[in-house]
C-alpha cells in the first residue's frame, strides 16, 4: 500500500516525500515537472510524469501502486500570476483537484490530505489567525485554495473519506542545501537575489501599524511543514472515519520584515539594510497563525526558528549560485 503524492518533486513536495520515506511510509509521486525536479526525490521513489487532469493516468497509478491515501500538493501558487491568469489557476488548482478526488473516491481511497494556504484568509484584522477566522481571499490563487478545501470536505462526507487540509503560512528554509527553494517569489530568496546583485533589499512600506512599521508574518521552516504532513498522515491512517480537519501550520510567532533583514544580515555577513519603497496593494500589516489546534489534534509543533530557516536557505542559495 502506498500514498500518492501529487506535486512531490517540487520544493515543498520533495521535503514531504523525504519525511514520509524516512518515517517508513511507502509513496509514489505524480508530478508534471513544470516546476518539480526528479533529482529532489530519494532513490527508489517511483515518479510518474503526468498531470492531475489526466484521469486515465490517475486510475492506473492508484491501481498499480495500491494507493491507500492521497496527499495533494500539486498546484500553481504565484499570487500575481493568478490575477493575470485566473482561468488557468482555476483549471489547474480546482479542476485538477476535482479529477484527483474523483479518481480516489471511485477507487475506494478513504484518506485525503490537501495542501492549502493561509492565502484563504486574505487580510484578517486579528492579532492571531485561528482556523475559525473568516476567510476572504484576495487573489484567484487564494480563492482556488478555499474552493479546494470545500471540495475536499464535501467529497469526504459523500464518500466516507477522512480528510485534512493544512494551511501553510510563510514557508522558508531547506532541510538540506540541495532541496532549497529555486524560486524567487518569497521574501527570503527575493532578498538573497537583491544582495547577490549588490542591491539593497526592497521593503514594501515602513508605515504599517506595527512596532517597526514593516509587515509582520509567521515564518515556518519547510522541514516543519514536512513533519506536519507526516503527523496528518498518521492521523488519517489511524482514524479515517472520524477525521475532518482544517489546520494552520505556523509557529504562532510574528517576525517583521525589518527583523528578518537583520537576521539575514547576521547569517550572510552582508549589508541587508532595506530600501523602503511604496506599499504593495493588499499587503496586510500582520498575519500570524494560531498553532494551538494542530498541536491539539496532531500533537505537532514547529521545531525550527527564524535563524535556522535563514541559514539553511542561504546554504541552498549558495549551492545554486556558487559565484
């Protein structure tokens, strides 16, 4: 029996695959390799190159690998791109998920774990975001994640399927340098790119109602993201008949952009003082997770701090940019 992991060759997916393999869980990966890389996968992990929209392929993989559960990570995830290409994002993220769910349900798979996002919350005006905080996504990307949660919940109820949706907050770091994030869409790699070019990091607004005027976020190490998935898999394995969960993955601690730049400067030894520019539309002042429910339901808590995230991300950046 195996777990099917869609998008398992990507940045987050590969970390999850490695954590599950290390825990002794058999997995098979389905990835279209649009952003994934086969070299990220541990030796011996089967990789099927294909799309979540390919129902015939999904049927074959589920049958051949005797799939007992599905962990759906595959998705398009760039907020700005989703604004420009909403139809593409709804096709890939919602229709792709629908096809996977349909294949799983018809094959009698009774465990489903969804990769979701804090983007479902939008701009919450609260000190700490709990799972009951109203969702008001501000981009087509966030909308597709929220619709995906609804679809998973409804399918689970209709087909007797245990379900968990995990809402990631701001992911950073790398378990090993070769698994580092190759994209430049999040704060840490964006800062590294500016520093490598001899430029000051950009700070989008320093007049927010926060102690230092810059935005505050909840940063979570990708290795912690991976162990949260393993904990969710165990919950689904042990008790699929009584599992319908939506959980935040965060540390429950806020760190401002200015504070992150200070840590990056210490870790890299470079001058990481920022250049303040205009705010970006839609950036909330503070988004920090409550991590209480996931601790209660899965017995999981984050293990890594911000400095470890930065140091591991920097090691990965240097490996990919030896110059």
